[in-house]
């Protein structure tokens, strides 16, 4: 096989190895990032519930203040009743007292409802906080595992990049530029096998002359249909 063709094929394989690291890195990070996203969502829910509790407690406090005002008013009405001189004044005072008592009942019911609501939300908040603490613990373990995996991948990457650097340093720069031009659009199918007289990049059938030239392997041959570099796998030349 032509030396320059062999170098282009080898470079294509090395580039495939390099590109394969990205999904490995993504896979290594996925569990950690997914768990982190779950923790962040939980943080948002906890914050929302805390705000709801504050809001409900504020409503409860307002009702308690109103209840205190009503109690004071009822107490004041008791004092006024001894000073009433006419039936009209009596009826007016009784009406005020009835309205105040209704408001007292409503305020007490509202306070009880808000108490129940706050209690339920505090239980939920405690459950979520426990869950968050568990996630935080898991995150530490997951991060340690991810760091180990990424460390191994980085070592492998350095080895492959060193291999590529050595290979590129030995290549004819014109041939390298030719390869890079094709790779810009063909990516990891820059150099492809010819099988059953068809290009494995575009799967189009090539003519007998191209087929014969690829079998010889004496020069760099590109697919007449798509422009990818063609070669025969070892053991298939004959």
C-alpha cells in the first residue's frame, strides 16, 4: 500500500479514536449532571414551599391581629351596653356584636385552616430536606467516581493525541491538507473501505478502473461520487 495512503488511513482511525472520547466523557458526566439537576430542582421546590409557609404564616398573623381587635371590640360593647338608653341604641349594639362574633368565628376557622396548611407544608419541607441531604451525599460519591473515569479517559486521550502528533509530524503537508479538506465535511468517514465495489461512505458503486486502482493501493484514490478517500481492507486486496 502507498505510504501516504497508509498514513491517511491511520490518521483517519486516530481521529475516530479522538472523537470517540466525547461520548465517553458525556456518559461519565451524565449520572452526576442528572443527579445535580434533580438536586437543583429540589432546591427550587424547597424555596417555593418556604415562601408559601411564610405567606400562610403572615395571613395567620393578620387574622390573629384582627381577632384581637374583634375581642377588644366585643369587650368594649359589653361596657357600652350598660350605658344604653334607647331601644335603637340596643339594636345597633346587638347588630355590631353579631357581626363581630361572625367575624371572630371566621377568623378562628381561618387560623385553624392556615395552621393545618402550614403543618402539612412543614412535614413536606422536612421530607424534601431529608431527600436533598441524601442526594448531596450521593453527589459526593458520584463525583468521586466520575473523576476517576474522567482521569482514565484523559490519560487515554493524551496517548491518542501523542500518536496523532507523531503521525502528523511524519506526513507530507500537502497530503495532510488534502485530508483535512475532506474531513471538514466527511468527519469520521474521510477514509472509507471499498466493499463489493461500493464506497462505504456514500454506498455508491464505483467503476472498474477506480476499483482496480484502489486494489493496487499505489496511489490515493477518491470516490468519484462523494470524494472520500477509498481503500481496501487488509485481506481483501486480491
